[in-house]
C-alpha cells in the first residue's frame, strides 16, 4: 500500500488500542517504526515483524532468499537478533511444486544463515505468487534502535546502495543487463546483520531500514519521529551500477511515484539535481540497507572498523535542527579530511 493509504487504514487501530493500556508494548501503537517491541523483563524485549511481496526476480530460489532477507531486515533495524520465523505463502494452484519448493528453500537457507529457524507458517491459494515471513527476535533494551532517537549533529550512514526498484522493474520489462541483475540480486540477498552488529558496537540508537518507502520516505519518518531535519549529500549516496540508466528509461515501480506524491512536500532539492536523481531518491527499494544516525565523534572509528570487517558503509549526510529533508549537490565531508576522498574513491569504484 502507498504511505497515504496506509496512514488512512491504520487510524481505526489507533482508536481501538490505547497505548496506555499496554505498558509493555514499547513500540507499535505510537510513531511508526520497523517492528513491534514487547518488553519481556527489565533487560530484554521481543521484537516482531512481518513482510511479504510478489516476485521481484525470475529465479525462485533468489526470490525466496530476497524475501527472507527483507523480512529479517526489520529486526536488524531495531537492533534485534533473529530467533524464529514463520512462512507466509500464497501461490497459484497450477504453479509447479518444484518452483514453490525452491522459493521456500531460498527463504529457509537465508533464515538459517541469520541463525534463526523456520518453525511453521501458513499457505493459501492465490492467482499471483506471494512469499514472505513473520520474524521474531530478541533485543537487550539498552541496544534497542528506533526511528525516534536521531540527534542534531549525528552523521547519517547508509549500508547498501540504492536502485533496486528501477533495476528490478527494468528486469520485468526485459531491459536489464545480466551484470546489473547479478549485482542487484546479490545486494538484495545480503543480510543487514553485520551492519546492525557494528551499529550496536558503536552505540547507535536511531536507525531504520530502507525499503518500500524509499530513502527519502523512510528518512522523513525517522526525522519526524526524532523532531529533527536531515541534510543529505547526493554525490555521497551510493547507487547500483545501472540505476541511473534505468531511471532515464522510465523503469520506476509504481511505489516510487506514490512515494514522491506523499513525501515530496517535506523534501527540498538543490536546483542542480535533475528529475531522474530526485526520483532515484524516491525509488521504492526491496531489501535495502540500514540508515543509521551515528554520533559524529564515532564516525572515524566506525568507518575504520567497517573497512576492517568488510561492512559497507557510506556517510551520506547529517542530522540538524529543524524539519524535513534537504538534498544538496555536494559531497559529505566529515571531520577527517585526510581520508574522506580515498574512502569515496574506494567505494565508488
């Protein structure tokens, strides 16, 4: 559903469930976040979420793996460790069983890679294939990350490149090149576990994952929940190799236009940023990376550790007082000019 439609249909739920009546529900009924959080005791919380969608790639195994990675991503965005998952399966009755088996195998092996287990699920018949999972994790309360804790002065870190929406749409149109397909599939299958662990190591408290509402949409949610403004630097934002080309070919999914319609009144672009780059920032993502708000004094050691551990991380902007998002046409420069240019050169190659 679009962000506007979702906001409308959720209103009755907020009227039925009074947050004051559920003191152990720490996240769920108030500001939007990536997963529900239920306090188990004074130290631990249970984190629960669900996600499913129609196929975004042709290979059934890859589809299952991507869907599982995407569903697990919400747990990582909250700082949780996955422990349990349930399959959500809706398939046409005439779809060959070996294809369904490959979808489920892809999901199962990705869940196992995350250190969790699939303990069951539910299946129905549906004219269009849909697959995803309910995922559960646990989190120490002092490691919980939410959208509402970004502070002025924090640096914004992105852990996967953008462009999955335009690239997979180009694939559906038969216009995507094989090397671009291989790249986008690899990124979408990649778990956000290592990035989440690094965020916890450096005390990150504010995070979200970048999925269907786009970098700008999820960024707006995070900025508004934290009562701050974001400033992004377009040249610092990583994109998949074919993203610009597919954008110029008009290969945006419908969700990207919905994102622009709903969020654009809260975004200001530098005049030099053209229509294609604006739309790429509204591009609806699948299984995207984490957007982290990192204390400025931790940026240099964080990037050093990320480099050592092989964790992809790009500084793309900062948090400031105010509201909305400003997108500038200049590189982000942090407080260590000695190696900032080298960092970007390495990660743009």
